[in-house]
């Protein structure tokens, strides 16, 4: 990761974070090192936070998408669907 020409993350960090260590049948996603690996967007990373907060990092699209706000757990599929549609715009 570079920002304004300066290295922000160590070289190789992205590959390290995307290394699959587990699979969740519940959400149909693989789990890397502290990141979910979203199969709809190979190479992307996703965080699922407290009360429906999400971060999606998609290096291929040069995109970081953040969803803040309190969202009931039962609405998570709707939020993820919206995020997926937004990502596909890029």
C-alpha cells in the first residue's frame, strides 16, 4: 500500500491478509487473517463490524467502501447486497 508515494503497509501485507485460514458455511465466505474474503470479488477483503458496520477493500478496483451506522443483524443480507451493487459500479 502506497499513499502519496510513501509505503503505508509492508510489502506482501495484502497477500498475507488474503491467505485463507478457514471457511464459514454460515456466510459462504472464506476467512483470511482477520479479514473475510468475499468470493463475489476475488482478491477483495471485508470486515464485518459491530451492529452492521462494514469495510470492503478491493485493490483491483482501487476501492475502499465503508458502511457506518447501526443496522440490525437481520438486515445484513440487504446491506451486503447494496454494497455488492455499489462495488459492481466500479
